[in-house]
């Protein structure tokens, strides 16, 4: 199917599967975020094992045994590439490739998620990409280098996720320009691997049309984009869940209501979608009911998702889906029921 976007660009959607491509028209896997490599909010790059870590084989085993075959792996730009336009850091790249090899051995797919919020630290100071010393071209250079470094793992890369939750940008076109430049950087060396494009304004599904509609004009020479939204069910949709179910003004279908603008946008424009983050506390069954309704809606609309979050360092974090001394978390009882999307 071919579609005109903008004035001169024609995108033809093909049902093709190759290494690093997400097959259209087929059931897609649900999964989980395995956090840790993006931890540490101080001066970058930080100390491995102290400020941040990587998920382990034990973490992968837990989710694989429950039938989950998709992992979203957040990581930091500053750790993977210490200097702008510089070579990738060998130690950090080795940590990433070890994780990729472990996932491949378990037949698990990985989304490589650059968890930088459209920002980058330089000499201890944080800059929005496109300001100060951090240029849009630097982001494209990073993605080109990482794509080259990941060529041996293409068969278990579900996609390159360009940027986690851009926010605080003056106009939506700032994120459009970053995304377009990054797509071109990847496609200079890889025309097949799927590229996931998050939305502006924290990748909000609820505000997608207002904040991210211009992304429909992105051009991908490889014709293999998936758009990524995030959804939380608390009152401000931040995922902090500071109050009780009543205090957060939640309802059983709050998640469905918040994802609908994104789903409708996908349908109108003929795009594929993905929910990179969603999650609820496990201390009230009503949150679990809302999540169940949400996942059922996604499944029926052929949109897969990754739960936020798993990983080895969460401790008492209320959204953690990692087991503790009492066994599985309540959230797992819902999440493990949704392993693949539904194709009519």
C-alpha cells in the first residue's frame, strides 16, 4: 500500500520480513522494560556497579520462563559514547553486547532504547539536543555508530528506539528534526532494522495529536517505522502514583481512554504502534483491573507493549514487576496473560 505524506514523499508499506524487521500483519510480542543501564542521575558517565548496572541472565530467565520474548533495554548516550562524534566506549559496548548475546541465546528480542529525554550531558552540564555544544547531527552520528556496532545482533533486535520521552521542547518540530536526522543516520548503514519513534511531550498517548502529529511526515528510506507512545494511569499520567486509586481519580478504563487518541491516529494514518511504557502499583486490585482492560484493548488493536519495569535494582519501587521474598508481584498475574497481539 502506498501513501502520500506531505507534498513529495511517497511511502510504500510492504509486508516483508528480514533480519531486524518487524513483520507486518503478524502477531507481535508483549514484554517488559529491564532497567538499570540508564540509572544514575548525577554526572555522567558514572561508575558501573555503583551508579548503574545491566540486567542479568537471571532477569532474562524469569521473564522468558513466563513466555515474554520482548525486552526494552534503556541505556544512556553519554555512557555509550563519551565524546560527541567520538568512538563508542569499548567497555560499555561490551556490556551491551553481553546482554544481547544472553537475550539471543534465549530467543528474546531487544529494543535498544536511548533513554535521554532529548538531552545530553557535556562536562557535567545538560543541554537539550540542538542547543549549546550538542547538535542534532551528533545524535545522528551516535545512531549510525551504534547501528554499525550492532550488525551482528540484527536477528534479535526488535528495533532501535531513537529517544525516550522528549519533553520541554519549544516547538514539536525540534523533535521531528532530531528523529529525521537519526533515521537518516541509521539508514546510511542499515536499511532493514525497525526504527521506533517516540512522541513529543513525554511520548504521551493522550496528547499525541496535539504534540506529535507532525511525526507523520517523517521519511524513512527503509520504510520500517513504528511509533511509540507511553501511558500511565495516575492523575497526571507521570507514573509516580503518589496517591491512592481514589486520590488519583482513576477508573477501570482510564488506560483505554488515554491510549485512544494514539490508536485513532495510527488507524487514520495507516501506521504501526507500540506502547513502550505502562505500569501500575500492585497494592490495589483496581489498578490491576484497569491494566487488564488496557492490555485487552491493545491486544485487540494489534498494538504490543512493554511493562515498566523489571530489572535488578528496583527494591521497593511500587511499579516493579520483579519477584521478591513473597514470590511473583500481583502485576505479573495480569501481564503474563498478554504475550502476543491478536490478528483478525
